[in-house]
């Protein structure tokens, strides 16, 4: 595991204020007994109290431990130490591992072993497993038929009357779906509660979504006729995840994997990071990371870096979700992202993807030679003059980086809009 | 009506009130028999969803034309310099005013080194410059062609294409008070002519406000207009004219005031040389026209107030002439009468009369008067003021702020010494925004910056700012080397 860049440290901050606080501490003054090895970075930071805070960081996981009372992970002390370490201003390798860091690493190792032991020890009780599955299916069946009745009611009374319902009406429906173990569907319904009030095209949006939900209930009822991949796509849309243990055992695909772009979001409770990679065969996969509560998200792979590792793919249609099954080794950076396509071609790809998996709402696109225009929500325009609107676009940054000149752009095509995630400027991949 | 429109109508109203449309046969759809109206509508909604998403077409771009940015000739700043700028823009380690100065310094150094702001930092820099006008003038040439292009783009989108106008041309049109002030600043003679021409058509308030704008750059040529304003109907206009004429010891009014003042002053030589001052009598019409308050109809007239108006209107030479000596002699003869000295100080202040100001400052510290001294002299007086240990008036901060930078060693040391004293917090807080900018690097050897910081928060902060500011400046120079 090599050193981290400062950018990577900044990415790992839980919020802006932690980073601001960390920058103030990122000077040698308050630090003592710092050191690092391949896995750990440690140090003591003199705070306002008498005893200095003991900070240990496992840079491979990454995991953070600090004796301060902060409930942020990583806390400002850990961030400050990482900043110093990334700049080479402290925590040089060579020092003997501090006791507190050693103890913590040992505890973590012990816990991990115990966990593995437990899962290995767990005798597979086939009968109990089948019973659990049958129970879940029964619950989902009931939930789906309840939901399709609700859709019927929605259509009978009309969308206009649904709009006059308060948020809690939508929340109530979502809660019932969660109880029926259909959290994916529940999320969509919950967000509709605000969309019907926030969107100008709310009626069309609700109508088409209701149609999609209806199709999902129909597909679930007829799931025996679906192929394995189709069923997997449907499961993801409904919110019945495929356990990663099942995936880990499947065939592993060798790298190098080129990071195309990443997007981070947070709903307050759970942080999510999705990173798009392209493999040596040109196939695109997406890796999802989640972190809840105090955990930190996995360090992001910056767009344009090559990662040497193997991935296993979840079932489903392309682009498939994947997870890394080996340690991620840096494999250099790429001068570009590959050959992009035109806007028309990107829309054709989306069209084909919808035909294969009508539940999927997001498609990776690599567009060649597009210009950015700041009008309204922002637009990208390809060489023949076809334009697509942008969403969540950092317009100032896009304009500053491109200067209105054509660039290759990677992004997510969603609901007819492109969310730009990375650009190629002068032989370098940059994140706007 | 198209199928989709019909579908929307049915869905909005509900199948309870409006039937589901017939499925589009030309899409090859044949609906199952015997389904409920709701199911028929939902089936078609699902079809519409897939059809919409599978049949998206790109928008045209005829209305989306932008001329791309020109090429940047100079290379981007080196990585270390870029990191410094990024730090200053996103997480400034010093206060806002200091940050602005450091950003300016960055831009200047970059321009001198033939480097430019890296493109990715332009948005944050331009956003900052948008809210801090002091920065806006320093952006070129460091922001390069890309920066210019972004600025044009912002202007185009925010101002609908109205370009900047010639300020003189704008101000010359009759209009707001601000326009007039601008004109007066840019072209005093033209402003005077304009005011004279418009005089009759303006309200009293407007006349007073426009006349007031003359204060900033009063000239001898303004006198006829001011003299005429003494006869104005409105009291506020007359008062403004009096205020302005007080600035002009060579005016006709000053000569009239001198004639009123001189007979009131008599020099007595025993027991030692001093003034014997008589108060003025009942002011005649000419005196009232010159601003001397008329006697009230009832009650006692305030002769002292009338006397002070005369002092402020008359030339100061009356005093030296009568006393037969320089200002110091006059002040020595007035030692017991501090109210008269106050009036003389005010008069010397508004006239910027240096010999008088110096003499008055020898008598007592007066922050107001200090402001009129040339930089170096002012600095010496401030050093004296800081060393006295007496409570500092709030005007000191302004005076320190106005001094040419960097300060000399003596003043720098005096300020730092004072900050270390028990009441240093006030000085630290009052100068926090600019003190680091005023000190030379040599001052950094001062004990205040080398030992344990004091307990007071404001002191600690300003001393920390000084160290940080100078260390960033040093790094900045090195980063571009």
C-alpha cells in the first residue's frame, strides 16, 4: 500500500468542517511519536486536555481510531495526521510501531479472525435457510399484491388527487413496502412524495413511474418466466440484494481496471459511492460502496487511475455491479478514457439498455468531443450539434476546465440528462 | 389528441371519472381482454414509460453557441504555487482582508513570473473577486485568456449584454445624487456649472446634498457659488455653504470674519503676555448672513457660541498677527482657555494648516489632527501616543490603517510592545485586519512573536496571523522561483 495523495486524504473527510479543523492541526507543533508502516499510520496529538489523543489509522481498510470524543470518522486528528503523512512532513516509516497502534491493530485482527471463524463455523442449515427464503417470498408476494392494489386505487382516483396528499401518505406506502422487504421500491415511492411537489413535470413523472412500478409488480408475479439475469435486475430494483458472499465465489476477472468516474451521495444516514470501471475487455462495471453512521467510505479511486485487482460480478444485465476480490494495487494512470461516442449513439445505447432491463435508470456514457454550454441547466453538444441537458453539473468548473473546447466526457445518462463525472483535458483525466 | 395526451388526461382525472384511452394499435399493442380500467391504464403507463425512455432524441444546439476561449500563452503556475492559491481560496489560514492581500500578492507574483492561474482554480478565484472588489483589479493578466473568457461569459449571462458605460457620460445626465457625486469627483468644474444651471429647479434638500458633494475637492473657483448660497432660502443650504467656506481662509467671507474677530482680541503684557478677549456684540444682518447665529427673540443670546463661529470662519493669521508671533506663541497666550484652543484645533484641522497642527500637537495629542500630518511625521507622533500608555482613542486604528506601508521599525515595535501590555487586546482587535500587512519581515524578530503567546484571544490571534501571513508570503515567493 503506497502513500496517499493529499487529494485522497481530502476525499476521506466526512465533511468540510472536519477538514477545516484538520488543516489547522496539520502542522508539526501538536504532534509527537508519529510513525507509519505499510498498513498503519499513528501519532499523538496534544489537544486541550492533559493527555494527548492517540490516533491510529489502518490505511489499507481504511479504518480510523482516535481516543478523542469526536463521533466523526475519521476525526480531525486522524485527518490532520494523514495530511502531514501525505505531505511527508510527519509519520515517516521506520519508527517502531507505537504500542497503542499495535494494540489496536491486534484487536482489529483478532475481531476479524473471530468473524471469519464464526462464518466458517456456521453450519449450513439447508432446511432453515429454505424456510427463511419461503418466508421472505411470502412477505414479498403479499407486499407486491398490496402495492398493485394501491396502484389501482391511485389510477382510479387520479393523479391530481394524489398530489394533494401530504408527505406522510407517501411515507406510509413506503413503510409498508419496507415491511414487505421491498426497500428499493420503497425508496422510489418515498422520493415521489417530494417530486410531485418539486417537479414542473410531476404528472408525467408520476404517470411513467407508476407504469414502471406496475410493470415491476407484473414481472414479480411472473418471475418464473424470467431469465436469471432478468430476475437479478428485478431483485436489485425491488431492493432484494444479492449477498456479496454469493458473488465472491463466482469467476474473477483480471484487471487492470480503469476508473472512469465516481459519484458520491448521502441521504443523511447512509453515504453511497459508486465508481465506474472499465476492464481490459472493454466491459464496464460499477462498484458500490456504502457507509453508515461512523464508518468512512472506502477511499475513492480517482478517475483515470488504473487498478490492478480482480473483480467478481453480480448477476444481471450489463453494466453489472461488481466487487473487488483482491487487494487494489495502483497500476498507474491513463492519459484518456478511451474512444467515446456521439450523443445519438449514447441515446441508442440507452434505448438498447432499456429494452434489456426496463428497471434500470442510469447508464454510463463516454462521449467524444463534446462542448459545454452554460445555458439553463447546462448542456453538452457533440460534433454534429446534438445536445443533451446536464444535471448536478459543476458548471463553473466545467467551463473553466474546457474553455468551451470539445473534450471527451464520461458521465451517467439518467432520465435524458447527463451527470458529468470526469473529463479528458490535454491527456489527463480530471474530475470537474 | 395523441395517445399520450389522452393517457395523461385519464391518469390525472382517474379512471373513476374518465375512461382509459384505447391502446395505440400502430405500436403493435394488443391489450389482454377483461382487465379492469385501472389495469388497462397502468399497462399503458408502463408502455409509455419504456417507449419514452427508449425513444429519446437529442435536442438541437442552434441556440447554444459560444465562442471558445482563446489559447493561453503562458504556462500554469507550478504545483506548489497552485496549492497555495487553492489553500487561500478554499481554506484561508488568515482573516479575510489578509487573505485578499495574499491572493493579490499571488496574482502579482504569478504575473511577474509569466505564469497564470491553473484553469481549475479560476471558478473559486472569480467567485471571490466577485464579492471582494479590491481583488477585481488585480486579476489580469494572471487569469490568462481562459479567465477573461469566463468573465465575459459571466457578464453575458448576468447582464443581458449591456456593456459598461463611460462613467463621465453617465454622470452628466441629470439624475441621481450619486451621479452628481461621481461627476464632481471626475470633473469638478463641470459639476459646478451644472449645479449653477440647475440651481432653481432643485429642491432645498437636493441643493444642500449637491453642495455637500463639493467638500471632497473644494476649489477657490467654487467661492462665487458658495457666496451666493449664503443667500439661499433654505437654512440647510446656507449651513452647508458656511461649512464649506470655513475651509477657505482666503475667501471674502473669511476676510469679513477676520474683521469681526480682530477687534475682540487684545494683547495684555502684564503679568505676562496674554490675550484679553471680548465677546462679540449683537450680530448685524451681514454677520447673520455669514453664519453667526442671530440673537433669539427671548432669553439670553449665546455670545460664546457666536464667538466660536467667528473663530472657525476667520483666517488663523488673525491670531498670529495680533499676537505678533507664531502659532506656538498664540497657544502659549491662550493656555488657560481650552475651549478656544478646541475651536482653533477644529479650524486648523479643516484647513489642514500644518504649522498650526504641529503647534497644537506639541501641546496635546490629538488623533484627529494627526491625520493631517504627512506619513512620516504622523508615524512619529503615533509612536509617542502608543508609548504614553494612556487609553487609545478609537481614531488611532484608522490613523494606523491610513499610514503608508510598510511601517518603520520604531512604530512596528511600539505597536507590538503595546499589544503585549495588559490592555493590548483593544489594539490587537482594532488592527487585526491590517497589522500583518504593515510589518516588515525584520519585525518578526520581536519578542511578541518569539515567545509564548499572551492569554488574550485577540492578541494571540493577531500575532498568529502575523506569523502565518509572512510565512505564506515567503512560501509564495519560493513557489514561483
